[in-house]
């Protein structure tokens, strides 16, 4: 959101509301580290409001870091993201299970193009939101992509085992045709597993994190062939 809005100073467990905002230089640092693609679909998407979310996209574009997960308009959201790596075309679908400080139903109704949701089964719009996800998979399958990869933040923080929400969505993504599911949000290393032929990385921990309790500084890096 820029320096004018102040950078993050709180941390998990200190009793202060956590609204994340980082210097623009972080985007360049991420790219310089060798990361080629990021998802912006996560529970901190609106920590700095809609303006902050939109400015983030501008900053990522400015440094040439490819991304999806949040969008400026319906046309952007409807455009399938394909990442090419060593001649392999990967269709990337990104979803989030929540947005902090906002009701999922309200965001989905007021800004349907902003991001894509994985709702709870008791959500009144569950069937409609799942239908959108099914349409995403249909688009990916109709493309020339070799692999369908899902990026989805879910899981209970600092729990090494998966919860029922993860298990439900991992199974649904596998059923819809995902080849790979990359989860996160637990902030701790969780198991890898196969559901049929679908590889699921439930959570690789934190790539870079200053919070060291509950193994919050643990990291795994997965190489997928």
C-alpha cells in the first residue's frame, strides 16, 4: 500500500491487530531470490483495503513478477494464468478460504472479481462458488496446459496435521482434475500426500518468517518433477 500507510510492526501473538504492509522493495527481492510466480489470494488480501490490494498488483507488474489470485476487473479474473517452465505449460488456479476483517459472503457479492473463494460447506453460496471453481477447471482443461496446479491457503495455524476443511478441498480439487495442490497458511510444515494421482503439498512452512514459536521458522522446499 506504500510508505504513507505505515509498514507492519505487529506479529502473531502480541495482541495487536495484524494488518500487513511491506515496502515495495520486497517485490523486487522476491523476484531476485529466484521466485518467478506468486499468488495474492490469501486472508491478508484486504489488510490495506481495496486500494492496497490494487496497488500491490501494480508493484508486482512493475518489477515483472508474474501473479494471480486477485484481480482488477472481471476480464483479468476470467483470463487463465499459464506459467511455462522448461517447456511445461502449467495452468495456475488460485483461491483463498477467507479475508481477514471481512465477511466472505459480502466480498463475494460486492466485488466478485476481486478474488476466488473456497467456501465452507455451510456457506449459503457454496454451490454457486463451487460452480465458479468448476468453470475454472473446465477452462484449464480446454487450454493447451500440460499441468493444472492449484494454490490454496488453508489449514489451522501451527498444527502439523490437516483439518477437515483441507481434506474436503484437497479431495474436491483432485476430483476436479488438479495435478498438484500447493497449500499454505498453517505456518508449519505439514505432510505431503497423494490423492490418487494428485500430489498435495499441504504446507511447506514459512519461507521467511520472524516468528519462531511453534516451529514458525521451519521451512520445506518441494521439487516436483
